[in-house]
C-alpha cells in the first residue's frame, strides 16, 4: 500500500512525469494499492494528475478520504471556529482559499490576487474557484492562504490551539503563505482511516513525500521515503531518500522496495 504526496513528489507544478505514471500502473498490476496523499482538496486534482489510475485519495491533508469510490472520511471545521478563522484572515487582509471536496471558495477579488501573484498553478485553482460574496455557509476542511502581511507565527498565536498552521506546500512561497488545518488532523489521520478500513497495519504502508505536511505521513508509514532537498524535519523521518519528479523518484522508490517485481 503506497501513499504519494503530489506537489514536489509525484508531480512538478502539476505535471506528472511519464515514468511516474507508468510506475503507478505497474505497481497496481503487481497487486499493490496506490493512493495520492495530498494537501490539495479533491476538487483540485485534475484528470492529468489522476491519469495513471489510483485506488483512492487522501486529500485535504488527511481530512478527506475516498477509497474504491467510497467516501471513508470527511472532516470539516466546526461552524464557530470556521467563522472565527475567516474573520481573523479578513482582518489581516490575507488572501485565502476555503477548501472542500467539490470546489474551493474565496473572497471576491481573490482571482485577481492569484493572477497578480503568478501562482505556480493558478489554473488549477481558478477552474474550481467560487467567490459567492457570502462565505458564511461554506463548510470547509482546510485553508490555503497567501499574500499575508502577517507572519505565520503571529497568525498562529492569534488563531489559537484549535488549529495548526504549516508553511505552504508549494515551493518558494516564503513566510506569507501557508496552510491552516484543524489541530490533530494531518495526512496520517487519513492514512489510518484507509488502513483500518482495509484491516491492514501501518507496517504494510509506504509513504513518499517532500514537505512539512508530510512529516506525520512518514512517521506513520511502515516505510518512509523522502525526496531529496526536503526540509530537515522531513528527511529525519526517512528510511529512504529518492530524487524529485524530474529524477523519477517515485519510480525509483517502487523499484528499490520491490513493488515492481514480477511485472512484465
């Protein structure tokens, strides 16, 4: 059972190397289940990322799980906390996305701020972005924010212990971008939901990732694989280190772990 981070691991700025697609297909032909395990919501997983075929997704950094077509987990912010977090971000003039499995939502004018910023993959956001004006009814699972005049540490203090904040999983975004999630909800929570649903132990899992939101995934996995150049906290959890997408790291990991054995 393999869980693959998307950005910086399986794909590079939304582009999946052919060698990674073939490795996923081959591993599944060999009888292994393969899931994407990403900070992205399911709504931001376009067909190009799913083309290899997967047994499911752990999305929104563990808050949403789909396995064999069925929803296994769907965790959202409680209404009172969701409102308070939005109000704090609005007060600091932070640009943000409220992430749900079906779409992402943002304040009016967010599209223009995304375009001005030159985001790494703005079309993947703009294609599913809704800006209804009133966001009070949006039941979201996670927030991605950017263009913040307030550093992460200050936002963390103001938002309090009910939420966690991580640096953005996109590269080169600096201290003015990050991800806000429910405290205690991370990729390992989604992985555990999958493994328990299938009656498997963590020792039977492989996790591959490169970012801060992959630390718990690697801690949970029976075999932890990190991508070269990942932050020290990620590399510290690794049993194996492989290249990034340009170097076919996922394919290398599968081969070194014997997940492609016996495949013609």
